[in-house]
């Protein structure tokens, strides 16, 4: 190669390099970059190897594109419960959004005795272990036999630490050199691929592994608390910058949401950081979802908060007063989906398949006839009735059931709910 040509090549190579670098900077500036802990949590959140059959991650049931809930339209359209890593095993509840879960306070009772906070529909991830309900929550699914189904928390630690997963930021970079320094037994791969097994560790290594497992929970919670997940970037949020305005229909919906519809009483809607929940628990009298595999089991009812309190050893008069109550979910991203045909499910058991129908239920639960059987949402709408509540005790009749909204007013509320999806572009 003569000198001129090689010089030309050098110039071309350098310019390509510069171009690549500048593109990389532009894309990194697109959103707030994640901190190392948040990035680690993100890698863990999306890692399918952290399940017994290497086929399921947190994101499998909490996908960003659909507001961090279940990403399978056909599942949502039916039972709305997701299969675990082991085939044919299902939970009995619809995945709530994993976004905005970190802002829930630690589970507690206020002065008046009202239960508040925690994660899960029944609040049982209290936040008392790691100081944040979402961090406590994150330790559950890996070991839940109907979810990721690993049999020992040490397997999660091993798979995060050891075979050097393809994470941009490693566990030791965040939690300290040596934090993965554990003497793993030789057959750990087999042990972790088998149900009901325990990894044999010295007590010192067990302590280390437990510590690392807690830090895995904290890393996930850091990601869930990052601006990438709790984005506050919906059309509603952007109205506070002054550049964006809700249209007429959305404005009317917002007024109804706070007024005649009484939604604001539980889904608090004040200001840009509004979370659209007060973190309390209520029984709305949702019907059972007959397509939910648990729903078809004889006598199954979901006791919600009452069930958790019973298992936690509260007195009968305390837990019976909470029987059938579920946590008020955030309404942020409630409509978020990639295309209009995608079906989302609403409510703890996913009974409702559209925002129109759940708002119609709030409006008419106590007005329509009772369906003569376990009707699905579609059957109930066709027959113009609502089935009996899944749990008859503690049904809230003060704030919903007969709101007297016209169908136009129902539509306005739905229009407002659709303005709560993150990622709204203002230009
Ligand atoms: C097989 C599906 C599935 C997998 C896998 C899964 N989840 Fe969930 N998730 C659910 C369901 C169902 C619930 C509600 C369960 C309940 O209330 O008892 C839930 C609840 C949650 C909540 C509570 C939200 C709130 O507001 O209370 C968070 C946060 C969450 N999951 C995050 C995660 C993380 C982190 C992982 C991975 C470690 C994960 N999930 C794995 C299905 C799944
Ligand atoms: C008394 C408190 C209360 C009031 C008032 C209330 N909600 Fe709710 N909302 C809840 C609770 C609790 C749930 C979960 C119930 C369940 O799953 O059993 C819920 C669930 C929802 C869901 C499903 C979200 C999801 O992710 O599954 C939507 C949508 C919703 N509410 C919208 C509204 C609208 C619109 C109004 C006003 C017309 C309203 N709510 C009034 C407490 C309330």
C-alpha cells in the first residue's frame, strides 16, 4: 500500500470512529443514564437464566412496552395469569405494574387503623426486610414455585455472580470486590436445575450468599426506582411544563375523575408526581374471573389483604374486616400498549379486558341485574348484568356502584386514563 492510500485509510478510520463515538454519546444522552446499581438491577430484571429452566425473567411478566405488566395479549384476554418457568404452573393473580411500585410506603397501619402500603395486591411484601417493599418483593419471584422456581436463593446469587453473565456492570463492581467470592459446590449446576434442592454451603458462605441475595433485591429496586421505570413522562405530566394541554375530552374526564366519578378518593391525582393511588386496600366487588385457572377451582376466592393478615397471625376480627380487599393500584400506564389491538387485563384477577368496561362497572355495579352465573366480562356485557362479587364481605358501596355517569361521561374518564401513559412525546 502506498503512503497516500494508507494515510487516506487512516483518515477514514478516524472519522468513522469519531462518528460512532458521537452517535454513542447522542443515544446515551437520550434519557438519564442509569447509575451502576440501576444498570445491574436492569440486567438482573431481564435475565432469563435466573429461573429453573433458564426461560423466564422478571420482564416475562412485567414488560416495559405494556407498562411493566403482562406482555401476552391472548393470556390477558383470558385467565390473565402467567405460566411459570415450569410449564403448566400458574399463579392466581394478574401481574400488576412493576413501575411506581417503589414509591409504596412500608406496610403499616395509620392512626385510624387503616392498612396502607407494601407491594403485591395483598401488601404482603411489607418492606420490613430491606427497607423498601419493592426490594422485599424482588426476592419472591426467583424462588416462587409458580414463577422462576429456583429452589435456593444461592442459585440466584450463583447465576448472577459466577458464570460471568453478560452484564455491562457486574455484581462485584457495585457491591464490592470479593462479594461473589463463595466456594460453590462442584455440582451446583445440577442442584440449581433440580426442584426442591438446597445448595450445600459453609455457614460463612451462606451468610455471604444471603447478603448478596439481599443486594440483588436492592439492585432490582434501584432499577425500578430509576427514571427509566418511574418516568413521569405521560401527557398528563407534560401539561405541568405548560407546553402540552389535555384536550377537551380529557379535561372533562379529569374533572369527572376528581368529582362525580370519585376516582380521586382512592387514586389520588394531585400534581405532576401524582401516583394515582393512596396505597390503601378495598374490595370493589369484582366478579371472579372464570377463565383464571384458580377461579375454576372449587370454592376458590382470593382473600387479598385479609388472607395475608390471617397468615401473619392477626386476630380474626382484624383480618375478617380486610377480607377480599386489594391494594389500590397506580393508574399510571394503565393504557400503555404498543398497538391498539393489544388486550390488557384489569383488576387483581384480570376480569376486565378494557378500560371502558371497568369504568362501566364502577358506574353500574349496583344498578344492573345480577348475572345468573359465573359470566366472563364478555358474557356479562352481552347479557347486560354483573356477576356477584368474588368476595361478598366488605364490598365498598359508598364510593362506587351507582355513579350516575352518562355513557359520554364514562368515555371522558377513559380518555383521561389514556393520557397517563409514559413516553408521551410533546412535539
Ligand atoms: C410468572 C410471572 C411473574 C414473574 C416471572 C415475576 N412477576 Fe412480578 N408479579 C407477578 C404477579 C402475578 C404479581 C402479583 C402477585 C400478588 O399480588 O400476589 C406480581 C407482583 C409484582 C410487583 C408488585 C407491584 C405492586 O405494586 O404491588 C412487583 C414490583 C413485581 N412483581 C416485580 C417483579 C420482579 C422484580 C420480578 C423478578 C425478580 C418479577 N416480578 C417476576 C407476576 C410475575
Ligand atoms: C374506594 C377506592 C376506589 C375508588 C373510588 C376507585 N378505585 Fe379504581 N381501584 C381500586 C382498587 C382497590 C382497585 C383494585 C381492585 C381489585 O383488583 O380487586 C382498583 C382498580 C382500578 C383499575 C384497574 C387497574 C389495574 O392495573 O388493574 C382501574 C383502571 C381503576 N381502578 C380506575 C378507577 C376509576 C376510573 C375510578 C373512578 C370511576 C376508580 N378507579 C375509583 C380502588 C378504587
